[in-house]
C-alpha cells in the first residue's frame, strides 16, 4: 500500500520546488498516526522540501526494509534487535499513549482490572506483539499475575472480534477505534477500559539503521520532524468535530462520529504531545519489555534514542509561532 493517504493539493506549495524523496514504511494504518496523515494532507512535509511516501507492507515486519528512509512502529522491535541482529536509532515519536481498549460483554460499570484474573482474553494480532506486551505489563504493574489469564492472541483482529461477539472468551482487546465502532453497532458489549488513560509510553516511533545515518540524513530527519510537529500542533488545536470531513476521508470504513469521538479522546489524553520520545515513558516501556523476556536488560535512553532532530524541530516550530 503506497501513498494510500488521501492528500489534498496545496496551492501555496511552490510549483518548482525540488523535493527530497523520503520513503517511510509503517506497520499499519492507524488513528494514532493521525498527525502524520494531517502533515501529508496539509503540505507540512512539502514545506520542508520533503516528498514523503508511505508503504504499509504485508506482513508487518517488512517495515525493516533497508531501502526505506525510516520505519514507523513500536520501539520494541529496534529494542529487541539491538546487539542481536541490527542496530537502529529512534529519532522521533508520534504516539505517546497506548491506543487499545478492553471490551467486555454487558455493562462495564464497576469494572476493575483485577476482574480479568482467571479470565480468557482475546487480543488482536497482525501488527506485532505490542498488544500482548502492553496488556501483560499493565497487569504486572497492578500486582496481577499475567499467568493467571488465558490468552487467545494469534488470530486476526476481525476474526477475533466476530468470535468474541459470538461468545468466545471473556474480554477482547483491540484498537480503540474498532472497539468504539463495535459498541456503536452492538449494544451487548461495552468498553471496560481505554488504555490511552493508562500513562505515557512511546507506542509508535520513527527509526532507521544506525550505521546509515549521516549529516544529510540527520537534516532530512529534522525537516521531517518539523512537518510532523506541525501536524501534531494542528491536531491539538482543532476539535475533531471541525475536521470531521477529513476524518471521514481518512477512515471511510468507520462511522465518522466514532472517528471524531476517538480523536477527541486521544487529544484529551496525551496521545500526541511532541516529536520527542518522553524519557519517563521510555523507561517504563523498557522495563516492560525486559520483564517480558525481549531484552537482556533495559536499554538506556541514549542507547536507542537520538533526540537531536526532534528537539531541533520543536525549537524551530516554536520560533515560527512567536
């Protein structure tokens, strides 16, 4: 899937501007990537002299394509590859919170996370291991033995959603957008927890092979971060109701009222903050990955993250706003 994001023509973009190609591979097409889509549609990357193209490979691990300028996905992938297969450097973040939700049958009134002990939980797959990694970390953080839960997690999200509604399992974990869409059409299920409320975590980041980074690449990364920062600021400054038509174009398979609701929920709950990877959230996630057995030890921030492009971009955007 290349250039799948609907882009509006920008009349104010210089006609003869020479743009640097900037190819991105992503693990999926998700609402938590919204600021990137807005930056593409509104010409924020082109303003920085970048012709950004996007590919969503199948299977998802095609994001590690060496021909791409950057990969977008969970930081758990470059973390577990470190010192084993390949070194990658993270240079920016887009999603600062987990975009998942827990569904249950019937009312969710009085729900507590401890209710999930000794239950069967269905978890969507297809985009990697992050769903299970985060949920099990959340259980551990709340003193719940993750081994006290039975998991069904190796099936497609749509298949699991249908099976859950048909009676399989006790809970279903999927992305927030799909969860709210299911609730909108099925009054027999409800959302028990929106994980966007469960603290900071570098859920989705941009990274590249470390050995390929040079001054030209760093400059392109900075310009990309400027465009992305403008996309984040634009989303945070606009109530989703004011751009519901764009959301309808970006997510045509989801009722627009659902897309508006989830977008505003994300805006309120720090899904998008800045292009910099939050240190506290990073440390939390590294501990979670270590506890899950993916890492020999938690990796220091500077080992995985180069914050220079993102910090420089944020400074440039703030200067422009003055």
